C-alpha cells in the first residue's frame, strides 16, 4: 500500500470543505462513475458489482440468508473462500447471534451490530488488498461505512485526517464524479462504523494527486453601486509569496495575508506579535509562506 505525499495532502486540504465537496478531475466516467462509493474505497474503481471481491458478492458468499434477505448464519466455506481473515470469521457467528437478539434495524448504540458490520468491512478491505489497523479517529486514513442494516452496506467514504481542524471525506455515488473536500459523510441519517487502514491503493493516490491547489480563499470586500459593502472570495491563483495555514490548510495569495488586530478586525499586511501572518479562517494557525 502507498500514501499520499505531503504535497498532495496540502493541495487536497487547500479547498473549502462543504457537504458536496469538489470534483476530483477525470472521474466522471468509468467504473467509479458507474459503481460509485464501495468500488472506489475498496479498489479505486477497478471492481464491478459481479466481481468476487465486491461488497455485495462478499456478503452473499459469507452469509446464509432467509428468503426475505435476513442473515441466519455464516456459511461454512466462507473462510476458505476469503483466506487471511481467520480472526474476524471466528467472531462473526457469536456477533451474528447477539445482533439477532435485538430485532429491528441497525442501531448506532448496538455494540454487537456495530461489531458485526466492522468484521464484515474488515474482511472486504483485506480481500481487496487494504490493511485494517488499530482504530484511532486521528489516523491518516479511515474508512466510514453507513448502512440501514447491520449486515449490509449502503454508503462508503474515505476520511482523510491532517490535523484537528483539517479533516475531509472523499466519496461518490452512482452517476456522480468522485468528490473530495466533503465536510460530511452522505446519508447522514444512517448509522455507521469506522475502520482505520494503513494506506491506499496506488490508483487512488494517482487519482487524488491530480487535484491542484485551490485559488486564494481570502475574504475581500468591494463596494457596490449602491455603496453597500459585500464580501467575496479573492480566488486569485496562488504564487510565491502566498501562504497556507499550518493548522487548517486555508490558503491565501500574497495580497490577502494578514492578522487580526486588537479590535478583532482582520487587516491585510498585518503581522501578529510573533511576526507571523495569522490564518483568516481558523484564527489559530500560522500561514506558511510559499517559496
């Protein structure tokens, strides 16, 4: 597995985080566009729904279902079909029984249901060449899976963590390009599980590496014909002399670097007491100047 470079991370986090995010270049066609969230997270876009390693195929090959689609047992040969997952296959039968004891749909506070889905997702990740590791919300790469059922998956997203004020989600749905710099994992009403992974696929890194720096996100003002003052984003191309916040990754061109004065007003060209430019967005970070 491979990792995003520090330069690629700086570019990805230079954009404003919004619910719908920003399009990753060249992802509006092909398997990513057709098969969407699970396909990109698991493989970077190489799978199809009928593939032996797809999320739906793994569920069908691992779980014995009733006619109405409710899991009743783990198939005896499942472990042999998907080797390298002995620990999780050992947990599945007990968790399945415990999860069945509470009827109804997937509940976020049901420990057994969450653990069962985590086991399934870890199996899916390993089968597709990704390595689950000990969970931490501050790991660089986390996979988030939302679902209405504790034995299935509805929506997948990759969480990127840079710092406390710099977290984003990468995700897509069918017939939508891959989006980065998302502030939310979609399907917000559904329960979820979160699993840390050690790294990414090379094709995922290559796709995200195509993202270029955002334009200047500094807020500036202009006077309208009616003499009203309105705020808008500068959006100038970033050049030497501009900067990026070391805390939240906000970017500004050289003309819109500054600091907040004693009256809590942001002043362009003003440096703080430590002779640094202050982040206009999070206020806590120091702007690192581009050479």
